[in-house]
C-alpha cells in the first residue's frame, strides 16, 4: 500500500507543478503578444484564461489532495491548508 501512496503523492506533486506553471506560461505568452502589438484582444483573452486556469487549478488541487488523503486511509480528509498561496491568489 505504501508504494501506491508514494505514486499518488508523486503524481500530486507533478500535477501541482504543472497546474501552477500553466497560467504563468499563458501570461508570458500574453505579454509577448502584447509587446509585439499583434493582437491585443488575444493578449487580453490569454490573461483572463490564466486567471481562470489559476482559479480552477486551485479547486482541482483541493479535490486531488482530498482524494489522496482518502486513498491514504485518512477518514478525516478535510484540510486546513491554504492552497491559494501556490497560485499567488
């Protein structure tokens, strides 16, 4: 069972990294587009998309952590952690 718990924990860390990096990449792309003057509407859409992805990523990770805790046998899988710090919210 410990091996599966380790896999879940490792995957959760990987997912956390990817989900937190994705909005940053969208914002950098938006900045590039804005700087080039190509399509200001697209740049603004990407900024909004980054905000949306940051918010939805936070929600996703909250549930992922909950289920990882349940899978580890924690019957009181509530968490007092503040996940918003991971996303600069």
